[in-house]
C-alpha cells in the first residue's frame, strides 16, 4: 500500500439499486459514525463494500458473495421486477489525486450477476475531471480490473486495485458454536485479520512472534475489559491454531467455547485496532462493534477507534449513543429510511448550536432530534 504519508481515504461512495439503497451518494471524513434505526440501511452500505471486497479478491468472488446473500434477486432493490441493475462508484483519494472505480451489475441466468459496465480512471488534483476512463467492457463475471492488472501489469490498474483492496470490512457478529471466530485456522494464514475473524487465533499467534509489543498491548487492553483475563495460550497444533486463553490465578486452558460473546468480540476488535499500523487496512469499516459489550468495555473500544483514526480512516455503523459522545456533528452520518429507500445525511454543527450548548449528541439522538430513530423529529 502507499506509505503513511500518502494516506488513502474513501472520499465518496455512490450506490444505486442495492438492497434498501435505491440511490445515494455519501462523502466520508477520517472518522465517521453511521447511526440509524434497525433496517434503515447502515448494514446494507457495509454489505455493499463487502461485496466489492469479495469480487476483487478472486475470480469467483462476486459469485460467492451473491450465492451467500441468497442470489441476485435478494440484492436488487425491491427485487428484479423493480430494479434491473446495481450501480456503484467508489472514489479513493491519495496525495496524487482521485482514483475512481465504477461498475454496473445486471441479473443473469441462475440468479447471478454479471458486469454490464466496468471502468476506472485516475484524476490528478491539478488536472480536474477531464481525464478519460478506461473501459473494461461488458458481459464478464470476473472483474476486468483483476484481469488487466494481473496480465498486463499496467500501473494505473495495479494501483487502483490495490487501493480498492485496502477497504477492510469487519463484522464480528457471529459468536455461535459454529462461528468463524471459534474455528481452528492455519498458522501460516495469520498475517492479516480477515473480515469475519476466522483467522483470529492465527493472527494473534503471528502477532506474538513479529510484533510482541503490540501483542502485549492487546493483552493489556483485554484485561481492562475483563480483569480476570491473563493471556492467550495459542500454540502451533500441526500447522493450525485455536483461540485458547488462561485466567488469572489458574493453570487451566480455556477454549473458544468457554468465552462470553461480548468478550470474544472484544478480543477480535482489540486485535484489529491495536495491530501495527503497517498491517492495519488503510480504510477500516466495522459494523456494530458495540454488540455484547459492557458500557465500560465499549468506552475502551471507542477510544481504540479514535486512536486508530489518527493513522487510518475509520467508518463505524452503530446503534449505540455512546459513540456520539466523543464526536463532533461533522463525524456523524444519519441513516433514515422512508418510502422504501435508505437516505444518508451528514450532521452540521450550525444547525445544532442552540442545542449543543446544553446537550451532548448522544442526548439529542435519544431525544429524537437528530434523525436516525423511529418517529424522528429530525431537527435540521
């Protein structure tokens, strides 16, 4: 990835026809928190970014994502009878300029998706918007960006693919008995934490070896959340690792099935946010990190996000008012849903000055004055 001095940022995202999002354009800052009621569309925005990650990860990535989500008809806004395609445009900014990736996906036989359009361009800051697009054509299932970058090695394609792959989308919701967080993972697959945490044990094992200071910080932070926690006890078991740990004052080794849901998610979040900056994705997107966390533990996690945002762009979808206490209005994107379509609106301090003299953003949200709640008054 580009160096820390050339910090990539997701500048703008345009989505059309994806699940609850009929048509929206969202601009982002260094740290953004999306708030809104259940079903408003926060998770659908994150699911769109996850789809982009899947389809740019491998030749069959788009098909895999589509199948896991229930087919193309489940992804098209209000179904294929109303919506014929999914459109996306992602703009990532670097010091050199703006990197655009745009595509349109249409439904094909077998409830699948194919590319009807796909194109990229790089816009230098000093040349404006007049720079031309590179078009990959239509009718393909594997992104042309993958093929051109790999086969022809063209610099623009390689750079834009690398930047798009820098979108790290994380969701640690699943803590069931079959959860990816609880599975064994290959020791040699722990260099980067996966979006579902399925290699958490291998990632922590790797960190203990190559970044012991950061590993100690992770352990120390987990102790603040769960004072009985002593340390991880992850070992190489014939090339595999399992999430094991010890409690203070005991020699017993506990496994992933003996940890609470909240603590398991806290382990994953802490490992994600306290890893070395060099391995942290340039753009970190996390869905509902507050699930299962005690309010005191959540305050620690919020602090980790604030610290991480000093070096990497962070985007968080949440239903927790606690996140709002540490933020300025300009860091809050309100998600509402009316007439079957999600909308995204950034708060502005100018419209809230009279209220902010006496109340915090969390209190204003509880009072239904910011939007993003059922029956909101949505003060402008």
